[in-house]
């Protein structure tokens, strides 16, 4: 049984592989296929984007595909950046650009509450898809802190902790993060299915 993780984000791939117990599955990624299409994430929800990626990759490769879409929702910004989290500062922006914009937008705002959300979709080669979701509430601090992780990790402190995702040990982050919560649900919902293929 081969499963394709529908991403070309090396950090995300590493995190998914570390969290999800794939047991006997041969896990591939979009890096293993040079001829699959790039997926334009133009859905209006995280779930829509995850579904589009999973179905596109599954039908293109002929293998089951798992895809996720994640976003940071900040209360004081009306839920932004949300589905635009990866390109908050513009197309082809860097993690640093996005973090700088987020800090600018939050300057002077007392409410720093935020929530990371992830939607995960699993598609068979015929395009039949199912989804789960996970979340991790927390807050945005006022300056970058920590060198681990990626994206908004140096600014996000999960509820119940005093360190950012970028300061926490990777193993701990992979137990409490939004992606971890979604992948746990995925494993509960689909583990038996995937191991039986």
C-alpha cells in the first residue's frame, strides 16, 4: 500500500511523518512525482483546500493521497490570516515576511488570542474523499522567540504553555499542535482502512 502525502513543504512532511503512525504503508510525497500538477489553493475554507489537494494528487498518481491545509486565525484580525496564512504578506513571501506583517497588524491591540487550525483530507484514486480537523488555541506574543519549527511558530504560544512552538521540543509540539490533533483523529478514523488496503 502506497500513500502520497500531498505536499512539497519539507517541514510539513517531516511533521506529518513524525506524528502519524503509518505502520506498513509506503509513504511517498509530492517530491516523488515530477509530473503531478501544482494545486492552486483557491478554496474558501481550509477543508476545501485540503480536499482539492488530496483529490488532485490521488487522481494524478493513482494512489491514495493525504493532504492538509492549515491556518492561523487571530481574533483581533477577524480570523485573519486564516486560509491566506502561507501568503499573508503576498505571493512568494517568506516566513519572516508573514511574521513581520502579523506583528504590524497586531501592534497596539490588547487581544492577542489566536488559534491554529488544520483540515486533513484523504482521497482514494477515484476521488472519494473524507476529512477531519484539529485545532490548537493560544496567543501571539510581541516578538519572535525560538529557532525551531516554521511559519508562525516563533510567535505562537499554545494555551497552557509559556514557550512558543519554536521553543518547544519538537516531540512535545508534535503531541499538542493543531496538525497533531487532526492527525490523531485521522489515525483513529482511517488507520484501520489504510492498514487493510
